[in-house]
C-alpha cells in the first residue's frame, strides 16, 4: 500500500488555476481536493483536515482573510498549514494573514518550482510540529522488541507481517509487558512510518471527548485532536474502559473510515490504523455489558498476546543491556556490569510489574554506585519494598486550591510510577501537553525520576 505524500486543499475561484495546481500536485504523489468558493472549502476541511491549504485571498463569495479567520476559530490551523495565494495582495493583507496564522504566501502567476517548494516546506514544518508534540514514536529504541527468545522472535515476525496491512490490532497482556513497543514496531515498519502515532488513554477520551473528537453545533465547528493521527496510527490504552458512545464512534472509524464529531451529523473522513490495548480478554467486557459486541469482534480478528516477563526470562540479559545503555545515555547514569550471580537472582524473580519493574530496579541499582553489580546488591534491591501507592489524605478543611494541588500531586506521582517515570507517556495518559506537564511537575515539586 502506497500512501499519498500528503493531503492538499486548493481553494481558488479560477477553474484553470485549480485544475493546473491539482494536476501538478497529483503528479507529485499528493492527494488533492479543490474548492471554488468558501462554502465548498468549509465543507472540504470539515470532512477531513488537510495537511496544506492553498487559499486565494480574493474570491467572489468570501475573501481569503475571512476564511482564514474561520479556519483559526474552528481549530484547523492546529492540523494544517495555510499558504495564501494572490495576484495583487497588499502589505496590510499580508500582515493580517500572518497574524491569523498563515504559513506562507505565493504570488500569481504561479510557477511550478515555487508551488512544489512551498508545498514541501509547509509539509516539513507540519511534520516537525507534530513530532514535537510527541504524536510520533518517541525514539528509535521505543520501536524495538528486545530479546532472542522464541516468543520474541515470533513477535518480531508478527510485527513485520502486520506492518503490511491496515486492519486494527488488539494487543492484550499485562501492564508493562511491551504492548506499546509492539505497536510502535508495527508503525515503524509500515508505510505510515512518516505519519503521526498518537497514544491515548481511554479515561482521557472519556473525560473530554470534545477535545479529541471535536464538536459541531450548527455553524460552530471545532476540529478534534484525534484528526492529527490522519493516515497514521492510533493507540488506545484500556479499550475496554472506553465509554459506549465513543466505542460506537471507534467502530464507525474501523468499518467506514469516518466518524461524526460530538453533536454533529456530517461524516468526517479519518484513515487511521488502530491498536487497542487491554489487559483482559474482551469477552469479559462484553459479558459485563462494558463493550459493544461488534467492536470486540472486529478487534479480536487480529489479536496479539504479549507474554509477561516471567515467561520470557531468557531475554533478561538482552533487556538488562538495553535498559542499562538507555539509562546511561538518557540520564547520564554510570554503566555497570551485572555479574552472572546477579543475573541468576533476577531470573528467580517473578516480575509482577514486568518491563516497567525491571527498568525501575535497574535505575535504582545504577544510582547506588559504580563497578560490577553482584547478587548481594540485587537481593537487597529486590527485598526493598516498592513504594506503595500513596493514598490521598486530603483534609476537607483545606482551601480548594490546596486540596486540588494535593490531589494533582498524588495523581501525577501515581501515573509517573505506572509509566516508569516516562514524562511523554504520562502526559499522554493525563491528556495534557508535555510542556504543560513539566510546568505542573515543577509547580508541585515532583521529580519524575523519583516520584
């Protein structure tokens, strides 16, 4: 499957210009939609946000500046870069367009070279913007399935096979067993590799569906952030905890490649590869009435069960080397060798927390000193009781702000413990921007490495 290089919307009232731009861009491998006026343009972007919009400033029904303002109000500029085109623009018009968020300008008559360069620049900037918001796989090592055991060899083969297709995948297994790494490995080997990978938590979707799926109320339209994943991949944690209405929305996306924004009745196109994560078999959720049978059936067609760490202990040496190198590279911790005795002690552990528990343990051991790590040091680290989840002790006599801070402190510390101190994953599960989370952690005096 070959995906288009990007989706371009051309808005111009001159038919010859629309046709010329469409022919040129389609020859270069882009998907192109055209609109002859403002009404057609609005209909087009509401059906699916394009990557780049070429917008004529002067049109008979509505001028490009007014249309650009509407794009901004509906949130389209969070998903698209707009290039204004005009044969006789003024300085005032250029200043106003820039203030509203236009990315670039092209003057008529259009040249082939300028059109293609403007398209590439706008797309490159958009990709960098998306990557900076952590909608793509975070680093190369996040795409790796580490180990040489038979189970891992089969998982690597499964990832390579599934990368060739587009059907949704159900990833079942315990927390920390590597489900996210498997999803990223498939994404990294697929034709979608240069498109976004968006990781969301079901509880975040339930808490603010309008933010993620958008809304429509008459002419008031807001584009949801889930549309950032267009032609990319979408990972949803705890799929069995998703609200019923949102399950129906997800089923529409799987079956029809479309969904409706909250309160709307207009179909929105969304081509996305879904990875649904669950700890329990979906039949349990269906029997309890928590999951739509139709959605469960579609997801169960392609199901991968991730083995817990205790069932793949042969991979421990590779995992130790992997996490040790990663911690040394990322956090500047000293690299320490594990003796055979130390590795044997690790093999005897049951690993209820799987890879997250292993990473946290290795981090603690690297922090303790330098030189080889022996069996005595490992036993002492394993015997040290893991920090129990701190129970909230909010005093109702506290002022509201102090009570809110206490709750947020407990909530974020618990999330950080569950993600092994991974700030990006914590931000995604909490449904906030990573920069906002960093500010909140600083405000609450929380060290993500030691929550």
